[in-house]
């Protein structure tokens, strides 16, 4: 005897569990309660496992979309406070997930300041005192150059791929852009600032459209929103990022990208303390 289950089998994994009660009702007359329950439990387990794997793939693809195999960007950072505002010009280079270098090119008093990441180690170069300062794990939560971005946010960006487990929560419409909503939960003993990061990643471009940063008490600390998506360097890029603290009204930091290049050859030796000290513009 053939039986037809009236369920939309083209469902996304994230939506499948919504139909479990209906599946139970249709299976009960055919298989009996114990067997039907076992089938549903197995389907739920497989669905969750696949969703978790899919979430990690999406986060990795998003990171690759923003960084490529290598990247170079020129940007302006605007630090906004209720009673003052200042701007910095900067350049940044990345290669893979383990190498990055950020250089401040203006204003004059900050020119030449730089931050370097190699694998799990990070350093700041302060030209005014001609000193390299190693960024200890306890310093990752400190503000980068007085902004609302932390050292972890700006220098250790790829950490979201390797130092977190990922869980698909749902899909959501964010200002007309359908997004995957994914929770990234810090792995035990991972050298990161945020206990949880919730990401809204576009299903079309795989760009991060919104990111919420939570502390170890699961309290929201910062929110980053992206805008002005356009073609730059041969790929779609969110050219404006705004980081806003949850508990500091009137305070925010904007990072606006003016130029970008991706997937070019760059030697690992470029990402060195010697190069960090030598760069000026």
C-alpha cells in the first residue's frame, strides 16, 4: 500500500523541525507511537547535525567573501562621541586566516602606528615611543586606537571561523536582505573576547549584514551593522561598517572602505615586525 505524506519536502533544514508535529500525526496510524517517535527523533537529530555543519560552512564562506585568499583595503575610521569626533586613514593587508597587518596613515600624530597578527600572536607598533608591544590575550578586549572596535575585532577577525562552534538559528529578513542567523559559541579555552557572537549573513552575497557581540554573562555589548554594499575589487563588499556599544548612547565607530583588492600574491615575509616598523604610508 502506498501512502503519501502531505509535507513540503523542499524545506530548508532550519524549517524542517517546524513540521515535526504534523509528521508525527501522519506516522502514528501507520507505524504506532513508539516507532513514529523514533523516526521523528532520528530526523531531528540528523537535521540538527546537518544544520550545524551547514552553519560552519556559511561562516567560512562569509569570511572568504570578505577577505579572499589575500586582501588589501584602504579605509577611513570615524570615531564618534557625543561631544567630539575624529578620523583616521588606514591600510590593511591579510593573507589566509593567520596573517594580517593594519597601518594607520593619517592623521600625522598617529601615522605609522601598526598592528600585526601572525598565527596566534599579535603586536602593536607605536612609532612615537619606537616600541613594539605584544598583545597578550588579556589585551584582546581593549579598544583599538580609541575606537569601539577591539583588538580582537579588527586584528583577529578570522577567529570567528576557527575559535567558535556554529549553530543555525533561523532565517530572517533584514532590511530586505534574507539572512542566515547563526550563533557562534566560543570553544573552551579559545583566546577570544566574545563568549557568543550572533551573525546575520546574507543568503545571496554571504556578507555579514549584522553582528551582535555578547560577553560571558550573555549580555549584549556591541552591535555591528553593515551598509553600502557594492562591487569593489571584483566582488561584492559591504563598504561601511558601524560598531555601536549597547550601553553608551551617542557613541559609535564607522569603518568606510574606499578601495579593495583580493587574491593577489603576497609573501608571508611581508607580515613581520620588521615590515610593521618600516611602513609609513
